[in-house]
């Protein structure tokens, strides 16, 4: 009986990855984790209960290899989790082509390192998955950091930012951009809760220039886009311009392009298929990203269709961080 979805198309490369790290089987991998009291599949389901079974096993494989390698730092474990995720990518799929598993591991590792001070969901207003992801991500990451990770949402529209702040208990930050001087002013701040949710700062911008200025205001080190309603009007241009300006200033910036697959809107080559299908949002993401994801921010089935696993990309970010921290704590 297959242990998870797509078993037959995945098991060869999974077994090869495990064998290369001295692990004979999936069952042995699970025992390695449980012996350290790390229930990886339970952690994954707690992040996104509707995730497919293959999501839990994918993280379990990476966690077992990290334990076998005796990795004691969450940032290093996260890289290995990415290798495990990559072993679950179906050969020839969009996810395989984009090295999405490795990208998830690299992103989680960045968020766990002290040099990353601020993480931004760019255009996060458009997705409640992004909002919930911001909360869980900060909570997990801070268990392995000395300085808390600052998390912001930056999207098009001040009304949208206000609404998402009120609904989620975030802090709404209202700004005004002076187009003549290029200066950004904070008009007011309003926290809509008194707990950890208030630590997430939510910005709304009128256009790309103000969006870039917000990124500079918060000194964002790592950010992820969405491919929802404003990809060509806001999030991809903001990320590309901000990255250029950071690099020109001699500063680092890690850019992640989320979402998209073979069926996005605005396609210049809509008749393409598989990894050869470049839509406009896909193309713009490839222009600025250090890592690119594939499939929905929140819908497991769409990410599965892209050839990775059945778990939304935003929940996967949270799962990568949570599992990496659990392994670090188990090996201390």
C-alpha cells in the first residue's frame, strides 16, 4: 500500500536521496525522527490540516537526514529540509524545473539567520493565507533566534491594508509618499490587538514608488511576492526595483517569487505546457527572484499539480521553519 500520493512517481529519487545519506527506507527515516521525539508529520498537519500525506513524508525525509548529519542549527537543518522536498519533486515537472524544494529550504534558512532582520509579504493583503502565515512564521522562527524576526505586509491599497489589519489584529501603518522628493512619511500607526499579532506591521501603497519606499523604510532583507490580483502593477515591479536599489547600495536582498504554474493569466505563450510555459507573472518572477515557487499560496492540490507536494506555498514556509526549529531543539 502506498504511503502517500504519487508514491510510484516519487519513490525512486526519494530512496536514492535516503541511501546517499545512510538511511535504508522511509520507515527507518521515521524511526530516526520519532527516536528524537520529533513527530514531523504531526507538525506539518498542525500548520495546514488539509495538506496531503506526501507533505508530511517529504518533511520527514529531510528531517531524518538532518538528524543523521547531526545538524544542530535550525538554519542548517532548513537547507537539508529543502533537499528532502526536492527529492519529492516529480522529474520533468514545473517544480523540478524551478528547484522549488531547494528554494523553500533556502528561504527558511534565511529567516532563521540573525542577519535577516525583516521579512516582507509583498502584496500579502490579497491572501488570508499570507496573513496567517506571517503570524505562524514569526512565532516559529523566533524560537531559534536571539533577535525577533520583524514581519510586514506590503500591498497595493491603503483601504486593503486597513481592513486586513483590523481582521487579523495587525498594526496598520498609514503612509504618505512625496513624489517630488521621494520621501516617505508615516502618518499614523494603529494596533488592532495587544498580542503577538500586533507585531506584524501592515502597509498599503498607492503605487510602485511608494511600495519600494516602504521596503526601504523597514529595511527588508527577505521578501516573497504573491501572484494574485496585482502582479504586473505592484508586487513584481516593487520587488525588482527594490532589489536593484539594494544591490547598488552594496546590501543583500533575498527575493522569492511565489505562486504561478502553467495556467496563470497574461500569458505571452499560453499554448505552452509544463515547465516550458512562461506566463507574464512567471517571467517577471524569474527576473528578480533568488528562489521561485510553483502553484498556489494556499491550495495543496495546485502545488501538487506543479509536481512538488500537496501543501500551499505559504504554509510550507511555516512548516520549513517549524520543523527546522524542532530538529534543532531535539539535538541540543
